[in-house]
């Protein structure tokens, strides 16, 4: 199997040839999909819902019931 080398480019090069890190935003997909049950979402405190939604780049607006409903819709799969 052959290795493939990527061509170099000047993208991200700063003044005086210094390399600067490219930015595509601050969101980074978490490594694991949340595995909470419906019962856990129904009793989860608002601060924990906020953290979970923020971690996945989802909106954290509305009251605690709206956040619970949104989280369950986003993370629970029908079986």
C-alpha cells in the first residue's frame, strides 16, 4: 500500500512565513453519543441539560420542560 502525501499550501501562513492555526469555529463534536434514558432526561436538572445541549452545539433556549423535550427528541431513538 502506498502512502499519500498532501501537497503543502500557504493557507494559514501568517506574516514573515510564520504558520498560524486555521480556525473553523469553536465547536468540536464530542466523542460519545449521550446514552441517557427517557427517565433520566425527565428528571435531569436544568444546568445539566444546558451543559449537554451546549456540548453538542444545540440551542439552550426556553424553559426546562422545552429543553427536556428538545434533548429527548435529539438524543432518544425510537425502538
